[in-house]
């Protein structure tokens, strides 16, 4: 993972940030993997809420507050899930939201309506 994570960034680490912010109730957009204005606004709200400088950019302090670790796919290992915060679950699933939800015991199909909308 390249830190800082900011507007224009794309990839599984952005999905991880978006899912973590969603779980915290500050992001309601799609976990698209694109760091857009809505993601920046949610990061700013989170940072202000936890007493960090509200920049809208995921720096090391913000990543730590979200419970994340730097993402290095080549070094990824299976970690005991009960020892790590939920953000780490997203990172360890490679940004796969369905895998993350599964690690929480949630069936993604339970979150959609009859048309498959979440």
C-alpha cells in the first residue's frame, strides 16, 4: 500500500478504506476502489471524529486509527482474525468485499433486494 492514499488512488486498499468507513457509519457510497470526493469527505469526517488533522487524505495516523496495516500483497499471510481489527480483514482478503463480509459472518446476498441492489 502506498501511503498517503488520496483522491485519484485506485485499488484494493481503497476498497478497504471505503468498507472500514462504511462500517463506522461515515461513508455511504459504493466501495468501488476509487478514492473520490465522497471518500475524501468521509475520511475528513472520520479524522475529525477521532481527533486527527482533518485532511481527507489517509496518512499513516489515519490508517492506524482505522486499524489498518500497510498492504504488501507479496507478503500477505493469513492472520488470526480475532486478533486484528476489521480493516485488516479487508486488506487480508485482497479488498474482496464479499470475503470481508463473510469473515464477519454476513452473507452478501442478505444485503440486497430482489433486484440485487445493496
